[in-house]
């Protein structure tokens, strides 16, 4: 029987060669994966910035049309009246290419805003109100399982600490507050130097209802845990109620304050666990004499920064390490601070 030619012999890979090839492929994948993830995050961040620019343009178009910027919410002066507690977000719908969702803003609460089929408007997911990097992009449900609301990851600028004085003696310094009708001329610090909206995280943990706060801005995050209040938090995602309702004008739902720098950790223990919390005293419209203070930190899932849009619709990144005094100055409209916003 003839022997096969040596040219016809095709030796197989040895085990060592096969292992080497697998190792090389593994190294290449390990090198490529972070690059892919970085590219995806870059795309998500770009989309996030575009959302903020759209909100900025819509806010300025609202001002051009109505001759004032939208208020954080509207209150009649009657304790507990929620008949017109619509958020700035819901008021901007006609200017966000959401004309089909435009609603009548006269004496009607955000819970009453429904479509023809009875679905609450705020239970709809508004793409422009959510950063693509947010992992908890989840609808809030009522106790019976019916749709309630969708979160937002963009909070309006309520200033450093004081957000509402029901007596009217002190006007909050932020870009939005209850019953505000601010105009461009009210922003003496300049529109390009005043924050309009900054990122917040959905489904956040917070304390509310405390009457221990004073007009002095807390110097450190640890101060928050000493102020008390009712905990709105827990181990399950839905135990945490903050920034879950884009149509609600209450500060903990659609606002942020510059009490602390972006992404600052505010750790408070509850039930044997530690949570990164926010804080609000009495709710807007719940008292005729007690002011509302809030520490609602701007947070994001971008590494080392939050995105923000200024009152002139220009968007920028704000790094976690920004000087706290500079950050607070950027959220006051007429504080006469010298603010250099060229840091980014």
C-alpha cells in the first residue's frame, strides 16, 4: 500500500499552540472591551448633553412666549393645596416637541393630567428628561400596580439651600422657585454664569419633614444626618422615592440644590445600612410660616462629573472637585459673585 506523500500530511495544532492562541484572543478581548465601553459611555454622555441643550432651548422659548421663565410650581397660599403643583418639566412640554401632551395649566394637579385613554401624562417616558447612562430607568407604580410616573434625571436649579419662604419676606436665590416669574433681567450674575438644570439620579434616598434646619447652609454632609426627618429610603429600589415623578413640582422630585458639590457623598445610616441621601424640610405649600430648605445634591453615573446647562442654553461638564463656593455661586442668579465658568 503506497505511503502518503509528506506534502499531504497536515499536522494539527498542538495543545500548547491552542492554549497560546486562546490566551492571545483573551488578551485582545480584554484590551478591546474597555475601549468599547468607553466609546459607549462617550456616546451616552453626548446624548445626555444634547438633552440638556434641548431643555435649555425649550426654557428660553417658554420665556420668549410667556415673557417669564417657568416657576418650579405654583401654590395658591392655602395649606395643602396641590391644585397647580405642576413641575417646570411639564410646563415645558409644548416647547419640547411634545405638543400632543400639552395640557391646561389652570387649577389642575400633576396627578390629574391624563391622556384621553386615562393614562397619567407623567407615567409616560420622556426621552429628553432621562440621561441614557441612568441604570434605574424604571416606572413608578401605584399600590395597585397601575402606572404612576416616570423619573427624571435632570433637576432645575433651586439655589444653594433656601428654596421657598411662604411669608414672601425672603426671595430664594435660585433660577426657579414656587410662584416665580423671573425674567432675564433678574439674572444679574449673567445667564451664561447661572445654572438652569443639572443632573440628578433617579430613585434617590432622602429625609423629609424636619423642622430643625436653619437659614445657615450646612458646612458638611455629616450635618444632614443630625437634622432628623422621616426616612424615604430602603434596600429595595422602589423604597427610595426621590426623583421618580417628572411631572411633580416638589423640590425632591424635579430639583437640585448646590448645598454640596456634585456627586458629594452624604452618608446617613438607617436600618443597619448606610445610604447616600438628600434632605428637605417641610414641603412647599405645607406651612404659612416655615421656610423650606433642601440639600438635593446633583449626581450622575458619569465618572467624576455631572453635566449641566446654563440659562443661556450652553451645556458644560462640572467636575466633582469644583470648589463648593464656586458651585454655589453658579446657582445664584443675582449674588454678585465673580464666577469664572471657564474651568471646564
